[in-house]
C-alpha cells in the first residue's frame, strides 16, 4: 500500500505511532482542534493524510471536530479525532450522538492532568470514568489503555476495527507519557493486520431499515448510496423515525448497549504478570502500569507474592477475570493517576470480602517505582 | 389566555387533503410521516414544500441530496424529505455537513436549521464554515424565537420583544443574518419569506447550483412569537410580510436588520453571489500537489 508506513522496526513517538496506525487502519479523515499533549497527532495527520488521498481539517473547536468526524464516517470514510483534557470534555455530547446514530468513530484522548486547564504538558489518568459516563443517557463505548508505543499503534488499529464492527464510538485512552514516549515499534506485514469494514446493506432501499431491530448491529447505509434514510439523534423506530413509544424506545436503548455487553468477552483485553500465586494483586494501566511492573519485579526477587493485573480495555472492563483473581488473593491495590476512578470498578466486581486499597496520585507526574514500592511494603507491614 | 394555536385549531386545515398539497412532490416527501408536527400558521410547511420542489427541479439526482439538521422545529424538516437526512445535536449540523462534504464531495449537502440552531448555539460553526467557504448550503429559518421549547428568546429576537424568558421585554440586540454571513465569508446570501414561494424555490435551486457556502434566510411566521408581539392572529405576520416586504437585491446589508416594527420595511432578495474557490476545491488541489511529491517512505 503506497504511502503507508512500511513493515519493519522503528523508534517512534507514541503520538506519531497512533497517526501511522490510523492510516494503516484505513483512516482517511481527521478533524481536530489543537490541544496539548495530543498535538503531534494532528500535526502528523495534516502532513500525512493528503499523501494518501485523505483529508485533514482543523476545526473551530473540539465540538465541531468530533461532529465533523461523525459526518465523514456517515459518508463512508473511516474518521478520527485526537484531543486531551478540556477538549475531551467538550466532545462528550457527541459520544451519545455516535451511539444513537451508530456511527463508527474513533477518539484518541491523550490524557493530561486536570481538573480544568490543569497542567496541559503533564500526565493524568482522570478520564476513565468520563469516557464511559460523560455523555447523558445510556450508551456503551470501547476504550483501550495502551502502555507502550507498540500498544498505542496496535490499539489504534483495533479501535478502528471494533468501531466498524459494532458501529460504535471507540477511544484510545493514551496518556501524556505514552503519547510523548519514544519507543520501539514493530509494524507487521500488512497481511497480518486485520482490517474490519462496517457491514453494508444488501437489501434494496425499499426493504432497508436504518435501525433494524432484527439485527444486533444493523448494516449501515452511507450517505449518497441511494437508501435515502433518516438517521435521528432522537429516540427512533426501526425506520429511523422519531418515536416516544414505550416499547420502541426501550428496544432501541437495549440494543445499543447489548451490542457491547453481549460481546464484552470478545472485546475486553488484559495482561497478567506474576498473578498465579499472588497474595497482593496490583491493578494499574497505561504509563502507571510500567512503574507497577518494576515494583512487582523487584519485590518478587525479595519473595513478596505480588502480581499485576493490567486492563488493556477500561471499557468493557474485564470484570470476570478480576473476580476470579480476587477470589485467590488477600488484597488488591489499585494505582492510577487520579484520586480514585478505576478503583470503583474494581470494588464493584471484586469478591466482597477482600481488602481493596487505592493509591491516589494526581500531581501531574507518574508515580515512581520507589513511591509505589514504599506503599506496598507498608501494606505487607515490612 | 387562549393561544393563537388554540384559536386556529386543526379543523381549519383538516379539509386540505395531504395528497393534494404535496401533489407531484411524493418522490421527495415522506408522505408516510404526514401530518408533520409544525403548528398551524407556521412557515415551515411551506419551506418543506419549497425545498422538496427545488430538490426535484435541481437536476441533481435525489440520491445525492443530503439534509442535515439540528434541534428545534426547523430541525425536524429534513426528516420529512425522502433523502438521506441526519438529525443531529443542537447547533452542530454545519459541522456534521462539513464532514459529509469533505468525505464525499459528490453529495449535495443542505443544512436546514433555525435561528437558535445555526446562529445562536451553532454560531461558531456557522461563521467558520462560511469563512472556509465549504461547498454546502445553509437554510436558516428565522422565526425570532425558540419555538420547540416554548418560546424563549434567541440571537435574532428583536429588542423589546416579549418571550417566555423576556417577560419584561427583551434587552439584547439581534443578529442581522445576511450581514453576519457576508462578514464571515459566505459566497451566496439571500432572504425570503414563505409568501414569496416562487422566489424561494428559485433561490433554493440557485443555491444548489452555487459552488461555495450558500446562506438562505427564510423569515418565518411563528404563532408563539406573534401572539406576544403585535401579531396576535396567525395571519398577522403573513400580512406584515405582504405589506412591508421590499425586494432589493442591491441592499446595503448593514441596513437590513430586522426589528419587526410594522412601520419598518422588511428587505428581501438575493443579496450576494460571488464565485470563490471552495475549501473542497482547494483541498483537492493540495492533495494533487502533495501526491506529485511522491509517497513517503
């Protein structure tokens, strides 16, 4: 494929790897608004997209950016935006819009320190809950948590694939450390890269129903294809017409969440490190998991039975595996760069009778291994 | 207080057979969705009919017409057209249209929105899309009020008006939409009322033909506005349009703000039409320039 990053070994910045992955995934439209620390993605896409025949546009704000992404995808082009902090907050309304209209779309959120303007140049992991609950009403998204340049690349391709497969908005919740990290990247042969395209309708326009409830994921007619249908942000019936009917509206909302809930075991991913005989299970993700892994390595050498459970998807959360592990360990310690977000999910799904602790940490920096090690030693009373 | 809507009642209209009203337009209108939700006395039904007629006369295959709208009474209009229609969130249809058009330049993308949707909550998207001269059409049905939510004031509500959120009289100055569009860079600007049906349809067709950001303001009667402001009967605003409209294609745009003062003229016409390269054309040239530079390793 001309113009795409060739298979091979690279030393690359996380944000650039995200851009190159998007191009390989088939992304040909980017709309965004400048915001630190995600800027390199927009800058790279503005240079690269025209090289592969795609379109880059810098919009007037983040609201316009994500809505333009949805418009482009509605016309059949894989599309994305990238943002951080306040920009992600501004996009929340359209998370619901993407869900309601079932338009495949990708947001890369390079998480930074908040609240508000916070520290734009430094790291945070404070958008875990917002990603899932930030838009009003009931909806599902898929959110990936890369902890390396390689995963930033891999998960961006996955985000496009699952967006297309489930007709849903997906997110790559990177963080400032991962976005700005230089690291090794292996681009596989294109033949090894799975690419998914949304299902197109095969019936004639008069037979086609835009929100056909006989399907879990209805085929998607794109604009201009001759189906002449109404896509509505209002609660709608199978034809896409607005409805306030009790059964019609509940059927729609149920289907929108069932798309993901019934497939969560296919979508969710995680990594386990030294969990087989662990008595203390640490839960961490993104850049934080790199510090935690160092701590696990060091303390294992000293005989502490500590392990790491690293969700690679925040949403859907791999709760069944956490529950299994929680039945074997004595304590769980959640480390994240916020004052307590994923810990709530862990508390919800862990076996009830164990001690779940949290390391609140939100200074704009990732916790050093030494800091975490000190806390773990206290937990062991050592 | 009996409202204008109560006084009119549907019985006055029940004798009008839908099939007659939309005769010849069945190909462009979703008859299965009739009757529409617009109030008796509202201008939107006429705009719907006019737009359907213009789409059929445009010479552009109906499959390539796409309607985009946001929230409000006017936001419901494209859903009644038998075209690909996207009814998105409040204020955002222009941004959605920008994405559609850039992704597929063959689409004829028309945004239909009210004054609240396009120049109030969506004002930022409006001015920037005009500035970039995207090849999209924007029909702004200006009825001076938020009708769907019950009659609150918006960015075009004339100063002194009474609305549900200005019960003591409105103290803000309104936007002059053609002037705003001109200043922002729109390349086609027109204004009509629903009683100028033939001109409106003709202007819609010109708007489809125009390459660039086209703005057509339709001054629409609204019973919710009228009942509190000098136009108590549903025909009063229409009578005002009939008596006070002045067609002036050369109008000085700073002077055509709307006060709805029955003593003041209401200036309408096709005010501005200029050909300037569109964003889509410029970006296509950019892609050709870049691709000549060869693929990146």
